[in-house]
C-alpha cells in the first residue's frame, strides 16, 4: 500500500513530519507499506538524513508550492496546483496513493475531500469523527465533530452507520454499540432533532443502537459510537481538549486516561463517507502525531474501510430505506 | 429575609439538608436571615437537635406529604398540596418566603416555577444557568444548561441579558463580558442559530458582547457569560461533571481548579426570568451543597436580582426592541 503524506503541513513541518515518518518506519517492518512523502524538496532537504536508514521504503515527491495555514482554501488549491495538498489529492484520485493526509490548511483539506474526492454515492454528508478516550483504555468515537453544524435526522443515521464501520474495522471494536447524544436517558427526550432521530436509529438495520447517551456517558463504555450534530460534537471535543491542556500540560497531572486526550496519540481526524481515505491532522502536530496518523492511515487502508462503506451505501441506494431517502 | 428550603428534597434528605442548614447558621451571623424549613416534621425530628443552638433563626413548617424523586411532576404537585414542594411554592407566591429551593423532584420544581411563579413579563423563556469554574478561581456562567433544548436567536439574546445580571449581581463580576458559544471565532461561523444570533447580540443594548467563545474557551477568562441553547449547554455541563467525577473522585487528583467543578461548591441551579427566586438543587446534594445553596439564595435575595430583571424587561416591553419581539 502507498500512504501519501503532506510533509509541509502543520506548524512544525517539515521537520516534525519527517521525524514522525522516521518513528513510523522504525517501528513498522511491513515492506508492503510504502510512504509517499509530498513536499518541497528544498525545504525537506535539511531533514532527509533522518530517513537515510530507510531507503526504498519511501519516495519523496517534489511539490514546489506551499499552501499556507491561513490561505483561502478554494483559491489556494486552484492557484497552486503544485502544492503538496493539490498534488496529494491529484495522486489520490489517480490511485498513486491509497490514502492522503496532511496537518496543513484544514479548509483546503476539506475542499479537496468534498469537491475532488467527493462523497460516496448514497452518503448525504461526509463527516469527521474523533476518538474519545474512555476509562478502560479503549476509544469511543464521537461524530460529527464540526463540519456538519446543522443536521437532519437522516444525517445522524448515516453518521451512526459510518461510525460503526470505523469503530469496528479501524478501532477494533466488536459489534460497536451506537448511542444518540442527548440530554435525557429515555426515548422522547431532547431537542427536536434528537426526538426525530431516535426512532430512525431504532429502525436502522446493521447498527447496534442502544439508546441515548448523555454528556456524562461519553467517557464510559456505554456506547462505542456516539452520534450528534457537529455543533455539540465540536464544543464537547474542544472543551475536552482544553481540559487536557489545563490538567495534563499546564498542571502536569500524570494519568493514562488523561494522557489519552492527547490528540497526538491518534494523530488525525478521518473524513468518513468520501471515495478515498483522507485524514486531517492538527496544525500543531509533532512527530508523535505524524507517526500515529500514518498508523491510522495504514489501518484504514488495510481494513478496506472505504470499500466497506461503499458496499453498505450501495445496498442502501439499491434498496432505499426510509432513513436514506427522507 | 426569609429563605425557604425544602428539607425533604434529595437522596440524603432530611439528614444532609438539616446538616447544611447548621453549617450555614454556624457561619452566618446575620440576624436578618431567617430560614424557613419546609418538610415532614416526623421525618425531620431525629435530626433537629443539630439546630438546637440556633433557636429563633429558623422555623420548621410541617409539610406532611412527600413528593418522591421519580413521581410525575404535575400530578404530584396537584395531588399532594401538603408536600414540601407544593407548600414551598405556595409560601413563595404569598410572600411568606423570599426564595424557595429544593434538591427534590426536578420536574416538580420546574413545573412550579413555570406555572405557579411564572415567567416575568417580557421574558420569552426562563432559563437555568450553571457556574463554570475557570483557572483564576472565579466562575463563568453557562446558560441555558438544559431546559430550552430548541432555541431561537431572540431566546439566546435574553439569556445573555439574564446571565449578565446574574453574573454581575450574584457572582460579583463587574461589567461581565458575554460570548456566544460557537464552533469558530469569527462572525458568520457556526450553525444557523449561532449565525442569526451573533448580529442580535452585537446590537443588544446593556450587555457587553465580545463575540464567539469556542468549547476550549469556557474555562478561561475570555467571557463571564456564555450563551447557548440548552442541548449544547447540557451536554457540556454533564461532560464536565463526569470528568470531575473521574479525575477528582475516582482518581483522587487534588487541585483547586478541579475542585471547583464540584457542584456542591455552588449548591444549586437558579431559574432565571421568573417572578420570584427559585433554586433547584442536585438530587445527590450533601450538607455542603445545601449550605452553599442557602448562601446563593441569600445573595440572590439581597441583590434584588428578580426586581432588577423585572426592571430590565419592563423597559423592553415598554420600548420594544427587535430582539424581544421577534
């Protein structure tokens, strides 16, 4: 498999991106995994000696242009065809890489995902998901965490399907339980969206729906997949991240559960429901985040997640269900 | 002032309620503050010796009936006129107490607030607010935290007004800054509700609007009042409470910031925008929570918060603004 990584993306690129590649290659001995590093050759040069011992396991593809973190996404992608992000999407579309990821301009990554890679047929809204640590050391999945701020019930049903596939095939959860994020335990509770979504989730085939999850349940083993619209998901995620920052970084508390809040442990946020795997990294990624982002990419590709999603939604398009066609 | 407390409310009542009263009376020496304890005399009897040293500073009012934690609110209030909650609201309406609070059946407390005490003229939706600890030891105010799951922009504007008055007069914040909870920093970001609310908050007179606050900002000193609909507010609050439970209670981390997440420190949730002060306590309140709930009640009454709210909304009714009449 060919894993495409933008080594120019993120505040500490290319140095930390290349260090992350080294960490990955040191640990992984699978000769089937070939890394395609996309970035400005001159900028990368001072750091490439890091990869000296791993010749043959990676290719450096020169992308002379650079998209800055704050450039206008659509404009930048159009005007800089030789940037690492533009070239990465180009290679992904041509099958020259099996997955593409970047910790660079998030907007450009989203635009490329939505308008170049595009949604899988039947998927109404691609979504982004975040692992949420839980006390037993495993990870739940919360989605959507920010790109779908206003949702209809049928979107949340699809998030449940997409999240279930991801939880099972990438996070390794068997028969993952799905819960609806809500502000009460019983059916009928919540806002209009939650009230309308609950019965659809109950009827939805192929997911293991277990009812509502409240804010206090996200870190427990009540459900492996927790679905919500992107507004609530995003404020919860950012609040959790800020508590990690305060307690673990600023105050120095040491604890395995708390440490799992460190996004660098899982590296990046997958976009689910598009025609090829894309992972968006955090702008402040260090080597550990890049290493783990590559690991996640490897899992996504080896699990054939995208094909599994296509298969599931193809069935829905062929056999329309209420949820998918409302 | 007369502070009405349901001593039968909560999982550990009446023992912990009465202990909380003792803690309060030990600390407070203001002879103007008289506690009106409402509850079943027989149930209270074994614990009343706790209050022996404070004769004259409290009155026990017998309320022979008891509303259980899980009874149907409307039905229970109607069928048990001699319960502590029914009698508490009755005394509040007749002016026999200046504030009423209970850690008992939350539904009954809400029904009594909405249908007996009722919304202040001009207030579209009474709201519940929660103090949120911040790093400097002060408290921000998040509202709504759960009774208004679906909101319109004009509701959020009123929450901003109600929250500002509470923050200033009860939490002691000078010229409290108001922020809109959102999933981006700039105007125009967010879901449809946030996008429509932002310009109204900008135009709203008498509040100190400073823009958007993201999930990561709630514990900082970016804004003292953070407004949102009750769905997001509730999931954030419950998530924060669960982290306190995990980190401070289960794992035993000691830290002043973390300790401020303990709801017992502020005791209860005020209902803002109704014609007399009501505070709802947590079902699992212990003595500390009752003590602090009484302290908050004392502040609410001595600050004349309800009159200040009435005054502000009277002006709005007299001089209709766009926000109040949409």
